[in-house]
């Protein structure tokens, strides 16, 4: 029997995993609400595996404690793993498995949703009409049809977003070190050209040391005036202070963010009764052309079902000593 301790679980996680677990009688799961970090890692004593999510702290100290408590497997129930100290895990002989592509369309459709809503000010209209205010001042958007989309990173999600943009009648530019041969309608260019030519820039590359703050004062300066920027990838790709400066300078027509640097404390939490001492999020939300969602790009029925299936499949592959292609190394 493989015992797995789940961290950072919400009711919808438990529901989705319990539905699938019936097919895996050799797996026992205990669900915890707290997130994984140095102060909660000790709870994993007696568990061979832990399961973590995007905002868990799976850094050096956490892994050290997990190792001391006998954990041999970390199951990431997400695609990204920038929050994991891979070399420390290797040193401790802990295997890490993830869910590389549970539903690229879920995230891409959310990215397009953000782009459309922010451009057409649907977030403003929703509030305005509720107050019987049917005026249109400040609501003027622009057509995506015939414009240029710039997709940064054309892996699974970027490719899905490129297809959506193409379907909208947009010309699609892309920047990636590796070209995706399936995207024959995309024109691969250097990043500078993509920044200069695109009316919609959408980020779909993973966060690495190399591309941390890739959207900064310098790169924002290279963008077209009136550009729409969407980030559903990782907050660290955008230097928020520089983004705010750009918004104030009227560089952006609209900005849609599902991820942002300060999200760790916010994501999936109800903080509506708190007074926030300092908040970049609040500053961003003060702009009428900025729309923020709470890291929910992945949050569709199809994606949750695929996440539980692959995570439990990963767990069984570990039990059987098999490789899956989902290893983080
Ligand atoms: P993927 O691994 O299929 O594709 C990533 C692509 O980015 C690859 O083609 C890679 O060559 C490219 N890339 C790497 N560094 C780059 C750089 N500096 N500039 C341009 N391209 C670069 O990953 P996938 O599944 O498409 O996911 C992308 C990212 O989306 C994940 O790393 C994760 O951060 C984010 N994500 C967000 C979710 C959400 O709920 N908002 C859910 C799932 C993923």
C-alpha cells in the first residue's frame, strides 16, 4: 500500500481524486489543507509519498525534512515545477513526478478569455450594468480579427493559444527556442520582433532563471503602444513594478493576469476581510484596464479529472518501478 499525504487540498481536489482513487486500491490518500513548506513537511512522517501543488514551497529545507521523515516520492499535481529544488531531491534520492499536460486547452481558453475580457472591458461592464449604469464611456475595445498575436513559448499551452488566435483571424507570431512543427500557420521570429509587432502578447513559457522578469522596462519599451498583455504562465516572468510603470505611461491597452508575482498568499484564499498592508495586486487592480484572476487557468472539469488520473498513474508507476516520461530531473 502506497501512503500519500496530500498538501494544500481544497474540497474540489478531494472530490476529484476520490472519484479516481477507487480504481487504485493499492493507494491510500490523506488530505491536508495546509500547504507544503518547512513548517508542515514534518507531518509527512510515515508517508512514502507527498503530493504538492503550484504554490507549495518544495525548496531545499522542505525536501531535507521530507527526506528525514522517510519520504521517497514527490507527486506534483501540476505542470510547473519552479517551486521545487530538483538537485536537493536528487541528492536525497527522492523521485519527482509531475503532470506535464493535463489540459492545455483549459489554460489557453482562459488566456483568450482574459485577453477578450480585458480588451472589451467585460469586467467593468459586469459591475456597471449591475448598478443600472448602461453607459459605454471607457468601454471601447478593438477587434482582434486582422491583428497580430505574439505567443511566447509554443509548447502545449502556447500551441493551443496560437490555434485560438489563428481561429480569431489573427496573424500569429511566435518566439521559442524550439519550433513546433505542427504550427504551420505560425511565423517564428526573434523576441524583439514579436514585441514590436504584436497587438496581443501572451506568455506561455515556463519560468526559469534565464527568463525571470523577461517582461521588464526594457522589453516593455520595445512593445507597440496599445498592446494587450496576457500572462497565464508564471508571475516571475513579469517585473510587476515595471508593468505598473508601463500601465501608467499608457503603454498597455489592457492587461490580463492569471498569475502575478505577489500571488502566493492570495491564490485560492478568501482574504476579503483582511486589510492588506502593502499590495502590488491592489495597485494593479486600481487600473480600469487590468483584469486579474486567481491562478485558475487550469480549473476546468476536464483538467481536474486529467490531473487526478495522471497523478495516480504516476504513483503506480513509482510502485511498479516504471518510468513514465513525467519525471522531473
Ligand atoms: P511546455 O513545456 O509544453 O511548453 C513550454 C514551451 O516554452 C516550450 O516549447 C519551451 O521550449 C518554451 N520556452 C522555454 N523557455 C522559453 C523562453 N525563455 N522563451 C520562449 N519560450 C521558452 O509547457 P506548457 O504545458 O505549455 O506550460 C507552459 C507554462 O504554463 C508552465 O510552465 C506553467 O508555468 C504554466 N501553467 C499555468 C497554468 C495556470 O493555471 N495558469 C496551468 C498549467 C501551466
